[in-house]
C-alpha cells in the first residue's frame, strides 16, 4: 500500500516525491513490512502487522521494531516541513513502552510535529492497536541536513568525525 500524499503544496509535493524515490527497492521499512499510510504537512501515519519475523522471546514484538516505526514516523512528519533540499536525521528519541504487541496485531503509528525551526524539528507520536490500545509513545528531535549532491546521494564519512573514537 502506498502513501497518500497531499501534493497541493509544492514544497510538500517535492518532499513526498523524494520520500517515495528514496525508499524504492532498498528501504529498511520495506524489509520490516512497515507501510506509510498518510504523509501530510506536519503529520505522518505508518502501519505494521506483527508477524513471526518481528517477535523476540516470549512471543512479543521486539522493542527495536517499535522504536524503528516511531523514529521513522516522527522523522517523516518532520521531513514534510524541512527546508528545500534538506532531509532529517534523528538527534534524540525518547520512547515509553506501555504494553506488549503480539503476533497478528496491526499497529498504527501517528506522529505530529510540535515545533519546526530553522535547524531542528520536534515531533511526538504513539503506536496503537486497531482496537485503540496504547502500545508505545515517543518524542523526537530531528536535525535538518542538506541532501548531498549526486545521482545517488550518500552521506560521506568525514575525518573530522573521527575525533570521537573511543579506542
């Protein structure tokens, strides 16, 4: 299922096109079977149905899956408000796990931007079951970064980042 994208706003239309193009064929979310349902200015809704590949011990969904869904949904909502030719990276993510998710449950993540500045954006969101039970909630801070030039933009590893070596 593809995302329903509001492209009436030219800037949002460009962001939506970039989101779809950047995710085709290699998306981590595709591997996890996470689907964007709606992406609109300042909001996003993603969905995943828990299957065997998502389970950890005790037959419950892995917390890393829930973190990924929330991180991606919150970040996508912020991305819709990013300056032209920018993408977002997570600089802070706080998650509260409320209750487990089990095999077969369909989970919906909803995110909304609370603040969009010149360099960062803050969003909040939650994951709920189809029945409305709260599974997890999160807040996140995302930084805008210029999209690198080139046909297939990649963020280059820079030597100055090596100053944080631990060994």
